[in-house]
C-alpha cells in the first residue's frame, strides 16, 4: 500500500519509516506548513497513492476531499504501533487516531511500555533492580514511615500491598529517635518477606551503616559531610542516595550536589543516586527543586530521584492530580525515580496513582506525545465527558435522563422516586459543585 505522510517536522526518524515498511507500506514523506484542506488538496493534486496521513494535531476536517486523507496520531512515532493494531481503512478524516482506537490504545501502550522495560540497561543494578540514569522508564518508590506504633506483621503486609500497587521498591523511613535495634529488626523482616528491594532511610548514620551491612541494597539521605562515615568496604555494595545539606536556591543546591557527587566518586562510591529534595509549593517553592533536578541531569552523571511527598502533602489537592503532574514535570527534568507515600488519609492509593502516571510518562517520552488519549488515564472525578443520557448545559446545570438539575441547589431536588442509576449520574455530573 502506498502511503504519503504529511508532516511539519524537520525530519522523521528512520526507525518510524522502517517499522512502516515492515507493515508493508511504501512510504513517501512530504513536508507541509499549511494543513488547511484546500492546501492539502492542491498539494496532493494528481499524485498516486492509497492514503495520505495528516498529523492528528491538525484541527481541520478532511472528509470532503476527493482523495483519501486520514488523521494519524498526535505523534508520528505512534503511527507504526497503531497500524499494527488496526487497518488504515479504520482511521478517520475528522478525529485523530488515538480517539478512533479508544480502549485499543491500551494494547499499544502496554506494548510500548514493555519494550521500554525490556530494553533499558540501567546505570547499575542493585537488589535485582535496574536503575535508569534518565527516563524512560520512571521507577516508583513507595515510602513507609515507621514510628514504632505498628506491628512488624502489619508493616510487611503494608509493604506487600504497596508492591502489588506498582512500587518498584520500598523505602523504610523512620524517626531518628527510633531505637536502632528495633529499626533493623523491622528492616530485616521486610527484606525477608517482601518481593522487592528495600531501601533504608533511618535518619541516623550509625543505623544506616548497619542496615547496609545486613544487606540493604539502597541507603538513603547521605550528604557531603556524612559520606566519609560509611566504611570503605561498604561503599560499593549498595546504592547511596545523596541529598543537599542545605535547602536553598537551586544554584546553591546544584553546587552542593555536584561537590557531593564528586566527593563520593573520589571516596570509592560506585552507585550513586542524586536527590535534590522537593520543597512544598509556593514557599519555599517547588519550582526550585525541579530546576535543580533539570540542571543536575545535564551536569551530574548519576540517576536522579525526587521524593514527591513534600509537594503532595503540603498542598490541599487530590493526589491523583498532583502526583501525575509532578511526575510529568520530573520526567521532563530528567528524573528516573520518584517516591510517594500513603501515610495520610488523602494519600491512600497514591502508589497506584504514581505507577499509572509513571507508565504514561515513560510511554509519552518514548513516543514524543502528550499523555492524552493513550487508553489509560488518572481521571477519578470529572472524567473526559458526560455519561450516556447526561448533557452539561453550562453554569452548573445538567440534563440527566431528561431531568434538568441545578447542581448548585441539589437540596431543591427530590430524589426519592428517581431510579438509582439516574441518581448516580446526577451525583457524578454534579461533582464540581457538590
């Protein structure tokens, strides 16, 4: 089949063309700056081809053209995957290909994500876990805070739950006042009973040293001044997460991290992860943290990690929204590990939310496309559109199964004689105003 790709890109990756050829398409590429239908009609003229593919981002409808023009995906990198699932005959001249596929996009996203997981080598491997220097993929760590008021069995259950929700590894953090023997006992129980790497973050250097001696593969929260405390024979047996000593401007923080990394290398540390530390929003300002990460990704030859809890917990925002946006920003900044927690009531389920966001971020990064219409989402309240037989009328007014409802005055509506399905649709449609 002869295919014409119309694009405004300076060049198309040869890998894309190769994959299309493997699908038995003979491909020609035409660079276009004006995608109006009349211009496309003139451009294609008397050319012989079976289909012309327009970028899915084009706002125009090509239904009335005398030639067969369809909209592809938002990113050309997605096109070979889509055409491996559906025939080009199924694509539309009106809407982009991702919309046409709908839930079938999940098949594509799963395939791309599996390719990412299978192919990345990692800067190093520790505790059975490959640590990527830069995304994709983005690994998810889930932090469990131990305050001494929960049983060991309950902690093991919690850790296994977090792994089942998608955590790549578990971080056991604690108050530094927790007795060393008690912390190490809990750490040992997790290492023995959880099918994932366990990172130690006890808040005390002496406890951290013993944690590494007993086999903890990841040790958290070293600084320039504490690097020398780790015995030489332990410096190459675990991955060490280095944080800045002072939380200040991004320039100062970046300078601290560079010096700490250089010192770590000179002292014989072989596996280093850099964590710029995330600030709460507004004050002292989460943007400083992401700028630090972005600049560190350019100049420090080590994986980057961001613990998102400070930003998530220190803002009254639903976690599914804040977590996803923070992970997307972290991916842009070159971060390959994010850490979340589930200690507060609002954060319940945050590990799963982070897993979905990390998967979407990884695939979006590879396909060079926004994380939209990919089959997976983290929409939990409003959704992308109304339910069947529900129409939004504007200004908080909705029509549900023929009933006109003012969402701002639900108390004026009597629901006793309304069937349950309609009641549910009313509540879902009125969520922003309830």
